[in-house]
C-alpha cells in the first residue's frame, strides 16, 4: 500500500488526521471490510472522502459509492493508477462543489447590490464575506484618484468603521500595476517578489504572503481595485478563486458606478444652488482683491483651480500687454507664453497644495510679442473659489546684466588661470582668496589647499611679508599701493626657496585697504640659463686665451730657432778648434750648453697647447711651460 501511495504521489495520514485526507482505501475482501466502510462513512470527515476499494468484483461499486476499485490479483499493478484517477476525480468534484458555492454567493451579492441603499454598509459586508469565504486576513475595496496619486479605502473586511481612508499609491506598486495594465495582478511569495521592491520589508513585517489585486473596471475605465491579502497559513490563490474574485470585482464596479450616478442626480440641484451662491460670493471677493491690488507696482494675478485668470491688476495688464477683461478666464500659460510651460505650472500646483514658491524666473513672451524675464512668486489663496495668487515683475535687464557679469567673471577667471605667472591675492589678514594654476606650479599647493588653509605670510621667508607690505604702503617703490618689479624669494610647500620677480599692489575700496595681489615670475629657469651662458663665456675667454698663447708660442719658437741654431753652430766650431786646457774653452762650452738649454725651452714653447700658469715672485704668476706644453689633460 505504501509503495502504491508513493508511486501515485500521495501521502498516508493517521486516523486522527482524517479531516486532512482526500481518499480512503478499504479492503472489502477482509471480513470486517464492509463494517469499516460503514463506520468511516458515519463520521463527518469520512463522509466527504472518495473511497478506493480492494474487492473481488466491482458489481457493488455504484451502491457503495466507490470512487474506484481494484481486484486482489491486479493490486500490485493497478493500485497506483487507480489512486491517481480517484484523486483527480475527487479534486474535480471538490472544484465543482466550490464553483456552485461561489455562484450562490455571487448571486447573493448581486441581489444585495441591486436592493441596498446603504452602499458603505453593503461594501463592508461584501469584503467580510470574501475574507471568510477565501480564508484570508483582509479584503478591501480601494477607489482611485490618479490625479492626486492616491487611493481611498472605502471598505475593509476587518474594520467596519474604515471609510474613505487615504493611501498613497506610491506605496502600493501592485495597485499601480493594475491601473497601468487594467488586468489582475497576482503576487505569490510577496516578501521577495520583484514587483514589490522598496516595500518588501513592510509587507514581510505584516506577515503577508500572497496578494491578489483585481480591477474595478467599467468599459475599460479602472475606478478602483479589489485588494485581497493572505498570510502564509494558506496556499496561493487558485485559478478558480481568481476567476471568482474577478467576477465579484466587476459586479462591485458596476454597483459603484450606479451609486455614483444616483448620488450625482440627487446632488445636482443642491450643487447648482451652491454654485450660484459661490459665484455671487466669488464676484464680491474679486472686487475686493481688484481694489486692493490696483495700486501695486508688481503684476498680481488671481487664478482658479484650472490655472485660469480670475483677476489681473493694472500693473500685470501693462506688463503682459493685455487688458484685464481680455485676461479674465484665460489660462496663465496662454497669457505669458513661457519657454518652458512646466516652470510656471509647477509653481501654481505648489500653491494649490498650500505651498509657497518665491522668485522663480520665467522666460515669457507677451501678447505684443515682447520677450521678458519675469520673476514670479506663487502663494495659496482659498477664498471665493480662488486657488493661487501670483505676483510678478520684469527682471529682464537685471538678468541680462547678471549674465554679462557672469560671463565677464568667467572670462577673467579663465584669463587668470591661463597665466604662466603665479597670481596670488589675499585679504588684509593674509588669508588667500585667489590662487591660479601658475601659483600651483610654483608653490606646490593646490588651489583648494591654498584657499582653505594657506596664509600669504607662509609663502615668504621670515620677516619678508612685513617688508613687502611696508614697501607697498610707502611711496618709494612705485607709489602708494604699488610695488614695482623686485627680486624676492618664496617658500614652496616642500620648503624649497624659489627665486621670483614680483610686482604687487593693494586693492582699495574707497580709502580702505581690502586686499593685496601679487604677480610672481619663476626665475629658476632663467637663472639656470644665465649660469649656462656665464659658463660658456668663461670657456670662450679661456679658448681665446689659449689660441693667443698657442699662436704667440709658435711664432716665438719659429723666430728664436734660427739665431739659436747659429749660436750653437759657432760655439761647437770654437770648441773643436780649442783644447780643453785653453783659457777660452770653458766659456765657449758654457755658451754652447746654455744655447742648447735655450733650444729646449724654445721647443717647449713650440709645444704649448693651453694656458697654464704658476706662482712667481710675490703674487705674480708666469706661464708654466711644462704644464702648458704637456699633452696630458
């Protein structure tokens, strides 16, 4: 038996849980089988069960009201299939009985809709019946007001006193989806459903598991929704239940429409009377406003709920190039022809909600074609049918001047930032108020750092800032308030001293000193270039000296070689003619050796390639022949 149940996808329960079962299996081949069947049928739970019997023959099946039977011989092979078929038949029978029950309830509701005159009580009764029939936590009826983005709960199953309770549609995405599509929305596993993103935590906190929202629609127009919610103790809504709810929703929508029409007919005469009284009061109020605003220099317009003009004062009439009579009854956008229709309407809608909007710029075109910039303020007004009051004045010239000033400021800022020189300004306390890109490059601070924390005194060596201010205030360095080009040093973020050329001035407001500004040119590249030029000049002078020395040495060597050669030749001839014992031999030998030494000196002079000196008498120096004629560097 257990194997057959498993194959059929069924689960066995004990006798104490018979009310949860759909099928019972009876062995009629056993002696007590028929007794057990009669005893089971005698219980409330057993009376509704479908019975599958194990019997020798099915001859008695109709009398015993058996859902199916199986012979003992075919038990192993057929029992799973018999159980599956009996289960399907039982489910179909239950569905049919439930549909009959739903139909009976629907007929009762329809009759109640047709007969009842107390619509509020009837709607609560409907939601209460639905909650009981479907075994759910709450059923409610919500009427929609899409213009305000809200709904009104007109009846709820769990609260008879709940009527016209406002809810914001922004917190109910499932209702918004029904309004958008006009079709039912079914949400299973609500705490994790993507449609409810943003409100999932609130739904989970209320223990809501399944939601069904059905449109209350008549001729394609969604008047409201039937909103039902269930916790986790019951399963998801079945197709039959959704069909039933849809039918109830349609009947309810028709009833709501009929109730509204009846109320409209009953109240029409009263409203017409009220409208006449309101019109008279409204005319009196407008006259009071017109007299009050007639002498205002600003334009004043009073608007109704449709943003149409009820009253326009003379200043507004002149500003918009339209007479008060022509303006009356016209939409405010038609009078102003704004470039952006939404700007002015946003202010009017805010006023209709009780809010105030001030000094909103509206680019408008008057009835005569003039283009203006109007500064508009809107405030709520709840008298005589009026909704909002607008005040406006012409700010075209002021806005054009502001634009020109902004463009000039932007240009000057770009000009200052594009300068390669550092431009730094500070107030009279030393706080930096201007720090361009050139200053960032020289000083190492970013503009944000400088404006936030830097004091101008930190850029100078100790005492130099006071010296610069003293020169600026004196008359000897360019005149009072000005400092002509001067050489200074500034200290970078890393502590390095940077040589700069500087000019500065004091900015005055009248006679009062308000700020100082300095322009700094980085001299590091210039000084480096000057050092290179100086080195090159030194090398050039040395090169010219060497050239002169080499030329002079070559000339001297050439000119001295010839007489020295003659002296050495004659001295050698004399030595050969004299004997060593002769008195003249030794002087001639000295002449020869000294001439030979002079020849060596001349040879060194001829080899001079550079200018090298050595110390001589006192502080004087003479040419060092050995070093000057050496080829070693």
